[in-house]
């Protein structure tokens, strides 16, 4: 039986913060030493990353960071220092998070650019040129009504537009500060820098739909001036985005589509219910498109039933290694107890066997052998399955791609996945300072030995050009043209 242990429970992006037993003041040296100790002891990728060829670099980094940590560090500058330690490992499943509200210090704030802007002048400009300005220029309000910005043309080598605060309900932000910088790339896609509430910057994509901007991964903004003809209702748009996370629809010309935006364990019942209710359509569709773009992962148990639709031959698993430490085992015992009601008997059995083996091999890597998953029949339909991926597919979504690629029915379309899968099963550790939280990957994929994917990702079989705005239509045209050949 395939060992469905990788990324059992979604903790990626959901790391809780603790207060009990933690300090409310930040001692940077103490936090750095704690992080170094926990990572070196519990991180499944440590021995792959700290090798004879990198050990001198690693030791030098630690010495430098420890020296810096003894200086007068704020919680913000210390967080930057902790991230430098994390950066050495180049692994998205090694995480240091900072709950930075309320803020203290101005080290990061000072790096946020500002722009002298007059509200009335902006209104006059937008009114005068409303017929010729770009669709992104105007006055925008974010979904929770906390910020109002003017997006105006401001061209330099870094950006074409800036989003300048006109009004804000956040004490630390002031009118005139720049909330985001936007550049339209050669493929007519808006990209740039978004300044979060804690003043940290993120590289983002701005997806513009009439009067709505979706800053992918962060928040929605609604254009209030100039008025948009036939505007989209923001609340309905957001609700639809949530509802549309997992759905099935029949399309024209023998196509059907499954949209799966998350493999969270909570989506398991939802996905299985959709498959059951649409069984007749699924078993009679010639072409099935499975769209998992922006799927950050979750649990492999979630997509087990889905694999039956793709099945043509046994699914091979490269095997997994689990770093058995007292702390890792304790955390997994707690997780198993919490999520037992959501898991199958076989998965519970696998997990319990792994933990028992780990208890007998403390400090060692406990291996699950390469295995295969076999179903008892191959479905005639769907005949062709197109899996759609992008760079925001991570973790268990990448495991799904790894298995799907083994089916003779499947072709994968899109762009490389995010490349966060070599090490998984993130477990959360309390840091000495209560506003910090540490996440450590406790398992290692078998493919690391021969084909690691971290920071590279899985490649599609058919790469969709960035200039293509409608990927689903592109896939249909691909099969149409292939059929003619």
C-alpha cells in the first residue's frame, strides 16, 4: 500500500502562535540559539544541507548572526536576522513566522517609500483624464474598508504605477505612504511590490478584473472612482471565489472540469461528495480538466479518490524518511489524536506504525520503502486528463502532480510548480519570544536522492505561454489541433 504520510495535516501557512510559557520581550540571541538547536535536531533536511562542502559556510553564518544578535535588536530586526538563518537552507517548509501586531520600532517602516500627494489633485486628474487613463488607475478601497489608495502613473525603472495611501485606519500607516508599486510586464501582466501591514514587502501579482484587484495571496481591492460600467460586486466576487475553491462543471465539446483550489483535509469530504454526485458525468466525459492552480497543498488523503479517475497503472511512491526525535514524535502523537476522525483506518494504521518504529529509533531516519498504490480497475472514461498547474502549487499539490504524471491518461499543462516538496510534514515549535513561531519539516522524500524538486518544481508536459490569458481554452485548442494531426 502506498504510504500516504507526506504532508498529513495542513500546517503550512497555518502556524499558530503561543503565549503560555513564552516571553513577551524579545531576546534575540536566545531566540537565535533556540532556532539553531531545534533545526539541527529536528529538521529532516539538515544533513542534506549542512555537508562537508557547506559546513564552513554554515559555521561562519552562525558566528556572524550570533554576533549581530547581541547588538541592540528590536523584534523586527531580530526577525530579519532569524530569516537570514532560515535562508541558508533554501526550503519553503522550514519556516519562521512573526506575528508583528502591534508593531514596535520603525526599522522596517522607514524602508516604506512615501509620495507627496493631494487628495483633491488626484480627483481632478482622474476626472480630467478618465477616458484615457489605464484601467488600473483610480481610487481603490480594500475589502475590509481599512485603506483607501490612489493608483496613479509614476514611471521609473522599477514601476509604472504606485498605490499611495489617501486614508487609513491603521495607526502606524499615514497618508502619502506607498502601499504598492506596480509594473506592467512584457506579457501585460501587472506585477510588483506589496507592503504588508507590518511594512514587510512581498513580490506579488495584481490580477485586475474590471473594478476589482486581486492581490494574489493577500487581499482584494474595489475601485470606487472613476466609476466602472457594470461593476462586479466585491462581496459576491469574494464569496464566489471561496465557493469556487472546489467544484465540477460540464463544458462544451465533450469536456468537463474539476477545479480544486486546496487539498486541505477539510476538503476531502467535499471533493469525494462532488465526485460521487457527478459520477455519471465523470464516467462519460472524454476529456477531463483538473485545475489545481494556486493549490498550496494539504493532505494526500484528500485526493485519493481522485486518483481512481486517472488510474492506468500502479502509482509508484518513492518512499519517505521520517526523522524520529522525541519532539517530532510527541507533536505527531498530538496531531494524530486531533485529526483521527478525519482519517481512514489504513492511514491511522500507517501513522501509528511509523510512530512506533520511530520510538525504537530515536535520532535516526525511519524509512518507508518505495511502494505502489493499486486500484482494481481502469476506467474507460475519462480518456484524456489534463492537469493544470502553476508556480503557486506547493507541497501535497506537487505530490498529486508527481502521481498524476505516472498515468498514461494524463498530460500536465501550465508552468513549473512552486518546488516545496523535498521535505514535508511541518511541525510547529514555540519560540522563546511569543510573537515568533518556528515550523520544521520532519520528513524527507525519497526522490531527493535522484531528482530533488525544491526551488525548481515539477515541469509541465506542455508549457502554456505567459502571454496566454485563458489557460483552459488553450488546453482545448491544444487537443483540437492534436486530433487533426
